């Protein structure tokens, strides 16, 4: 696989290390060592993938991720030393496609990157409809009762999982596996927060499509499934 990767990482040793591995895998790679330089370079290069550290000088990784997500659909993988589930939620809510905790195996970073790029390149126009909810998986546009709803990238992915499995009870582990296609250690309880936020956005007029099945998980209720 080939393409241009932008690595935004203030630790120059780590940035150079990741760059070498991407180049060995056939990518071209550029580096920036602070958030503002990373934003400028991303706008100039229009990279195929961004590897983004969470803690950056001049503009932190979360805010940079949000700006990039508003401006483009470029895949973003966050690298961070923060292990708390709340930090992972913040990263995903800001628009990241994947999340890897330091220290990491660089070959895992390459594998995750190639998986994300395959998903992006293989994506076709598909609109999911369940009751009053529609989701265009290509554009990420969500509507409830034909009214647009603003969701984070993680919430869109989670909603798509629910809509593909209507009236099925899904455990936390299943939701993580089906939605994020990777293992998020310690993330099983944090998924509850994501579901709660999603519910607030899509509930209408007493209708609550996502139901809690106590002791089991969650179920997306759809009469037209």
C-alpha cells in the first residue's frame, strides 16, 4: 500500500521512528512537531493519513483533530501515552478513526493504518434507514425525522453498528468489536458514555430507539427491520 502520511508528534525520536517504518512499508511520510505546523502541513499536503499525538505544543492534538475533521475526511490515528478510557473517548469524539497507546509496536501502527485506509478506499455510497433515522455512511450525514443531527465520528460509527443489527442485543464487547475494529483495553465501560451521548442526540418525542438490556447490553429497536 502507498500514500502520503503526515506524522504530527513533538517527540522527534518517536516521529522519526514512525516515519522510517512507514517509508519501509511503501508510504511517503512527512513530519511536524507542533500542532500549528501540523495543521499548516496538513492543509498543504492533503495527506492520505494523519498520525497524531494527543499532547502537542502550540495546538493540542484534540483541537487539531477537530479542525482537520471539519475540513476533510482524512483518516486520523491518535498516538498517546494517556490510558484512561475518558481520554480515548475524547480522542474518538474529536474525530479520530483509531487510537493507539504508547509504548506501541510500530508494525501495529502500520497494520492499523493499512486497515483504516482499506476501509476508506472500500467505502461505497450506502444509506441506512431505520424508522425515522437515516445515516449516509459515505457523507456521515445523520437525520432524525428528516432533521440533520450533529454527531461525532465515533457516534456515527456506533449508530451505524446499531442500525446494521436492529432488534439484537449487543454486549459492550460486541459494540466495540463491530464499531471500532480494534481492541480498546479497558474501554468496555467507557462505551456506556458514548451510548448515552448518542441517545441524547437521536431521541425524539418520547421515542428512544436504543434500549438498555440490563445485565446484557443494548438493543436498537426498529419496527421496520
